[in-house]
C-alpha cells in the first residue's frame, strides 16, 4: 500500500480543496436549462485557475475513447461516468451526480456530489440524503486497524437498512500520485468468506489515502454500460445517487481532504 508522508498529504489536501471549490461553483450554477457541458466548463476553469489540471480529461479506458471532459455528469438513472454534452439540458426535478478530480503538484484530489435540480419529490431527496449519510458511515469505519471490508459493510448496511441497493461492479479506491491506486474499496462485501475477496481485504494504516464513494440505487443493484462505453445506468431504470470524498487514515479519526 502507498503510505503518504505528511508533506504529501498536505499537497493532497490542497488538491482536494481545489476540487471542493469546483464542486461548489458547479452547485451554485445548477438550475433548469443549464447544460452539463456548461457545468464542465465551470469546473475546468476553477481547476486551471488554481494551478491544477483536470484528472479526468483524457483518462484512458481499454476498449473506449479517452474520457473527453473534466467532470462526469450523471443524470437520474445514470450511476456514474456520464459524459457532459452541449445538448444535455437539466430539467426541473432531475437529480445530477457530478464527479471531478484534479492533479496538483503531482497528487490527485477526487470527489463527487449529487444535487437536486429545482424541486424534487421527498422520496427523491431521501435517496440523495441517504447516499450522503452512507458516505459518512463509511468514512467513520476508515480507522487504522480496521479493514477495507469494514468500509464496504458500513456502506452496504446503511443503504440496505434504508431500502436501497449499492452498485457492485464499481468501487472506491486508493488515490495519490495516480487516480486509481490499491486498494479497491467496494460498497458491499460478500456474506460468505471468499479467498479472492480476502486477498483484497487490506488492513487500514495511517497515511493511506482513499476515495470512498457510495453509489446507491433506488431499485435493484444491477447496472449496464451504454454504447458510449462510459455511461453506467441502473438496469431497471431506477434513480441513482453518488457521493465521494478523499480521506486520509490517521492514528485517530479519518480526515476528509476534499472540503473547501
């Protein structure tokens, strides 16, 4: 595992702060009629104005074109990796999950948020709120001496207790000099012991930096990828929400690095 020094964590804190500012500027711009492309331009401007570079722009994926934008913008039944477009216009009652990251002095900040567009039904707001709360339940489990499975179970238990599913094919991850480092941080954990999973069940140590990101689905857990080779949607068409923070494991409580 890639343990970060205090100096490296300080740089990651600044990378996280830049990402948090980008999210705040996007949040303020969300309204019916705005396009996801416009939100992407806002985030890119903030990131570059702070001396950082977009981490998602040009991100490679086997079998797909490199990612073409600074953010992912996933609407309603879209879980993750939605591609911003000039013709994708937000409507009253939508929900949108925004994910972005940046490189700053060689290190990554990474965070995601889900917001309502105008007024939404109470049941829709509840999905957003439960996903946000699941994130903090997961972060609370990210203490030294615990394992990756403790984070995964905390996420799953919180979502399931409130009547939702969690995505199984997509996970959180270690983060640092690269966007995706070991270990993977799933949002669920199998009930039965499985050697393949146990090998990934890392013990959390001070200095580990993790992107913890509950991806919660109002219906069934199954997902599918669209023809653009990036956008992931719930297979049953139900609404999805996604919250993410980058954190560092410490000798005491975990510290969130992606706050303004």
